[in-house]
């Protein structure tokens, strides 16, 4: 019997990635295009997979990884829909419903983009072989995907790690439209840019902004260790691409924890999958649907 | 075939509870005694179960719920031992090793006291029917047991929710010997007593202490919702026995979250099992060992 294709979608806030892989997980094709309105974007996704089926064969399953918030818990009445979001034209959209109407015999999986990135890093990156770890992205916003006992955390509806509260240690009021000075409001790329009046990526490595950023991110790490006791926290996203920042976060974390938690450089690491973590995770999700 | 007895131990910082139940879960006997040195205390546990076997029949399994920190993850090399603790004479003690030498044909389960309380509330209390919930105790210290997908969270080694960081909104420096102004250092019963110079249970209900306490606990709730998206958070422990406090925490949480998370009184509730949650959880742990 011919193996069925795996499809993956990573639906980011600004960019879509679609890919197909064969039954061995080898990626056969991948495209990227900007995220537009839900109608336009989902039609483009549908077109992509229809073309891919003509070219490569029959699709077995699609894993769809979405920006949040979204209902990612199977069995919930609105499983597969997008929750209230400032993103125009996406609120309430039934993504899974659209996909199941478009591809009637194809298995479907649905999760957050950050959970998918965590799944991807767990499959072939910095979370390999670990049962309890967290993937954090520090970019325009801050988000996290949580793997517990080998599975992504799906609750009511999913973690929103960026919106935790941490001690405020500077005068900046924070930029989160919901909470002002939550972690995302204090330490996202948007917050760095607004606080210093310069885009984060243009700040020089010796700017005091980075010590402050490391302080805030080390508080996030303390809270993640206190809540989850993870084996590893993978720190990704555009802000973390400043390669001196990881070391600063580790040092700030060690200072704060004192002797209470061990000083172990394997706790805080960089991603290993670059910008392929999310789409890889989406393909893994599709593969898990087929395996059932 | 005669049903085997279930044994349970709740090893608290100041008080031990030991119980036996029949195969239906009916508690046949329960004793409480002060926690002393590890040698004295564990011998007393052993004596209790030897007597219970003579009186009620053969033990099938013992569930042991311990104060933390401890290694509660099966498969870890030192599974069942107590980690560094200020409690004299307990650090490094191999509790499971002692029990397995004392009761060679008896199944054993080992977890934290707060995970056991969460298991107990999930079995017959405020967590019934829920897959993702958290039990918090606000007493001398602050601790939490986390249930995810129906199972207690065991990681590296376990959550230490009391040591999360939250914004500091008063001048008190905090009483945590490790972190000063972490959540436990700011909002435990010890912190309340030290901040106001009066034991928490003697402060009148209209004392400003309680509004401040509700502020800090609502920040903890925000962080737990951001990290776990739980169906429910059960707020227990001596400090929460002030029955007006739960409402104050809810109100402070609703104010902070704005419209971002729903206002739902079923999220924050009181325990339903009183001081029986932990020992009930220990007996449930024993029962699960027998079921395998």
C-alpha cells in the first residue's frame, strides 16, 4: 500500500508556512506566504494541499498549528476555532471545520503554534528525549508551548505564558493592551522598542536594555521552574537571536535562585530547529493522527 | 480471595497522618501524631502498619505523601528520597527504601503532600471530574499540587509554586529564607504575621492585611492561569480558612485580568475535603498501585 502524505500548516501572526512530507517524514515541499484575512488565507491553504495531492499523492492527515488564542482541546464543543483576537477577520473562525469540509477523508490535528514549535524541538531539536520541557518565543510578543509527560498541555484552553506577572523593576509602564506591565508588556520585542525608542534589533550589545531584558526573562524562568519543574526551557524567538542574551539570562537566573535550584546550563538553551520548529511540529501532529 | 488493605501516610511538616482502608476505600482506622526525627517518625509509621495488619488483615499497598522537596518521579535513581530541607534529620532520607525493607510484599507509591491533597480533592472533593486543576495551600508556607490530564505533575522533581515571583506592592521585604520576597515570602501565613506583627489568625476581618493578601494571591492566580489554563484552582490551607478571603481573591483577580480571561466563580473555590484531602489522596495512590 502506498504511504499517505503528511500535511503541515504553521499559521503565524504575520506568516503562513505550509508543507507536505512523505510517510517517512521527509519534507517534499514547503511554501511561505503572508497571513491575510481568514477567507483569503484558508483558501490559499486549501489550494496548496489540493495542488500537493495532484503532485505528490494522497494526503493522510494535516496538522494545523495556529496563533492563539484558540480552542485546542479535543472534545470541547468549539474545538478548532479561533478565540477573541485583535487579528482582523479571524475571531471565531472555525479552522478545523473549514479543513474537514475541504478534505473530507483526511485526519486533522489542531494546536497552538507554540505547542507545535515545542513538539518540533522535541522531535528533532533541543527537547529530544525529554518528557517535560517548555519552548518559549520572545518576539513581538511572548508565548510558550508546554510539553508534560511527552504531550502538549491542553487545558482551558491553553497556557498564555506571556501574560504572567513578574516584579516590575523599571519605570516603563508596559505595552500589553490587556494587562499593561505583564511579562509580555515588559519584555517582548515590542516592549523593548517602546521603552528605549529604538527597535530591539538595533540596540547595541552593550546597551543597558539587555541587562534589564535578562532580568525580566530570568524572572519568567523562575516562575516556569516553580510551576513546572521542567527538564529544559528552550528560549527562542527574534529577541533571543541576540546570541549574548542567553548567557545573561542564565546568569540572572542563577543569581536569583541562589542555591535553591541547581545551577545547570542544560536547563536554559537555544532552539536547534531555527524557523523549522513549528512546521516540523505540525507534520509530527499529522503523523500522530495517522498513527491512531 | 480476601481484599487487600490500602495504607496511607500524609507526612506533613509538623503532623503525620496514617490510615488504613479496605478494598472499597472505606477508612478502617486513622491516627495522627507529631512529625519528629526521621528515625523516630518512620519507626512509628512501621509500627502502625504492623499493628493494622494484625488487626485488619494483609496490606496490599501504601501511598506515602511527603512534605517537599522530594524525588517523586518514578525511574529517577533516588526516587523516594527527601531532598535538601531545613527539617532536621530528614535530608537525604530514603523513605521508600525504608518502607520497602519493612513491608517487602507491599506495593508503594510516593508523592508530595500537596499532590496527594490534589488527588484527594480530585477523587472526592472540589476537583471531581476535572482533568486539569490545581490545589493550593496557603499556610505557614505556600505550596501547590498540580493535576494535568488527570495525573499529578512529576517533573524535575516537582512544582514549587510557593517560590514563584510576583510584583511586590508593599514595603515588606519578604520572609523566604531562599528568595526573600517570592510569593511564599510575601503571602504565606508566616509573612502575614511578620509583616503586621500579629499572627494572621488574630487579624480582624476588616484589617487591611486581607486586601493586601488578596492582591498577592490574585497575582498567583494570574500566573497559574497563564501557565496551566486550569479548569479550577482550589485554595486551601490555614490562611484561606478566613472565609471572606476567597471572595476578595476572586474580586482582585477579576480586576487584574480585565476582559482577557473570563470571570467565572467556578475557577476559584474552597476545598471540600477539609483536613482529609491529603490522607485520602495517599489512599488513592495506594489503590492505583494495586490496580496495576
